[in-house]
C-alpha cells in the first residue's frame, strides 16, 4: 500500500451517526467501501444512504444493517430494489437533470461521498471514471470524501476531474468493474425492434440511448448509416463498432461537435477500455447533458427509451410495477422532450409487445399505483416488434387504434374490447 492510503475499515470511520452518505453510481460503485461501511452496523446509527443506480454486491439484508441504515434512492436498481421498497427504504421521484440541484441547493445536504476513482495523474488529479453523472455535484457538495482508487478504473475525460487534496481518506483497491453484456441479452424480438427503430433514424442524427438490449439492437442495425452523433445520458459497447466503422462521427452535432457526449458508461471491459483517456469522449455533468435546452440544439435528435407498460392513450409507465418501485424517472423525460424540440427530432419508446411472462405491455389502463414517466402529451413514436406508430397529433381514439395495431396478436382481442368499452364502437380494419 502506497503512502497516503489507508484501509477501507479505517476510512469509513469518518462516517458518523446521523450522516447522509452518497454512493457513487453504476459500475463506479465503490464496493469495498460500501461493504466496510455496512460492517459498522450497530456502532453507528441513523445513517441515510443516497444513490442513483448502483451495480455490484450490496450485502444489506440483515437486521443489524437495516436498523442502522436507511436507503433513500434516486433511481432504483437490481441490487437495492428490495431495500428501496422496504420499510427501511424510499424513492425520490426526480428528473436526472435536476438531481444536482438537490445537492447544490442543499435540499439533500451531503455529509460524506463514497467514490471510486481512477489513479491520480502527475498533478494529483483523479477522474470519476465511468460515472460523472450526478457524482460531480455530489463530490462538490459533500463535507467529506472517501475515495476508492482503482487502477482498473478508466481515466475518463470531461468534467469529472477531482484532486486528491479533496479526499479526506483514500484506499487503494485494484478490482474489475461491474460488467453487463447487453449483446448477450439480444434475441430475434429485440433484433426486430432494433430494425423498426433504425428505420426512423436518418443520416446525421444525434442519438440518445437508454439502458438495455433494445438500444443495443438499434445500434447493431445502424451500420449502413452515416455521420451519426452521440449526445446521451449513457452508452455501452454497441457504440464502439460504429465509431470504428466511421458511422459515428459526431460531425453534424451542434453541441460538442466531433465528440461523444455522455454522463456515464456501462458495459463490458470493451467500453471501459474504449473510454480510457480517450479525447473523443466527454463524460459531463448530467445537469448539462440532460438539459432540454442543450439537447434540442443538436440536429435530428432520436431519443430511444423503454417502458414497463403503455396504456392505449399513450401514458408511459417506466419506473414502477403498480406501487412497486422498479427503477426511476431517470433521464427519460429530459430526452423525450429534448428530442421533440430538436429540429427533425424523434422521441421513441421502444418495447417488446409482451413481458417474459406473456403479459401485454400495451394495456387498457396502467396498473393501479403505476407512475407516469412520459405523459400522453409528450409521447410521439412507439415501437414494438410488430411495427412503429406515431401518436403525436392523434386523438385518444386514434391512439388506441394505432397502439392496438402493434400489440401482440394474443392480446389484440382484449385491447379491442377495451376500445369498444371506452369509445362505444368496434375497431375497423385490424
């Protein structure tokens, strides 16, 4: 261990009872520090943990941890979903672009930030690595910072620089980052949806992709396009082949022309190596990247996001299954609105027609308690494996007809009955 570094166990002694502690996001979650902090359960109490999406192991489900820690989530993920939905957890609905405001204006004052960073350069500057996002503002506002320095964390250029003088403690932990391979999740259905969405994308478009297999399938279908740009909340491995083929050039963008702009990256080692010290990539503050007034400046913005369910009038639930908090609002509305205001822009919700259990994602009514993330006033394009429809400018009855037309055949009769019950007539021509 080099001079200046301490152990994780000693570092987290800086956390005191009653503190609010921010945890670095996505693949940058500092697992060693989080584990050491949870080990202090019983010796400290009334600790509020706050984070957006986190990936990796959080060994939280123990009575002593739950008695000492409360998890207040800004975006729910797999490893904290049960905790956020428990009596010792909560969820704050907020646009991703506005989370920095919660820290900057002290709606959520931060006592401690747990970060995972790349090693310092010769000037003492680390980077926030794979996740700049809301972490930039968290690091600026936290009273104390504990850093997990990882030589496997890529040095990512942009806004996420932080000097070691800001650290109250730091540990050295060489460990592989959490990886997810979205291409491995692809199947014939996601491939069809990818082709449907790709058909909407023109040469020179600026892309925003959400998380998952469908955005990856869209990218796979774009190899014949030209001069695409990236201005997105996040991106993954699917971008790399398009850069290598010269499909993504960023040449027609108005904001950060010639560069990929994002707030975080998540994927396999392939993408982490791609962004390492790469001047072609800028990871920037989410308050800038997800600002609607910034997004709209780029040409032909195509925003590709997903949903849990859509009702026949176009209301999109993307964050909950009934009252069960599944994910969060995130940046969907930031980009749906930004794309709609972009010259030639196209906001797209891309979904499989049914869930893995065969339940229709296009429904007469959203589940009781479901959250509306994209309103029916903001919805434009909806794509399934059965086609693409544009709901913009369509009345409620027309929307119901269009959405029923791209629903799974096994559920069309159910949707036709719902249409008849609501509008008093049968759908013609389906």
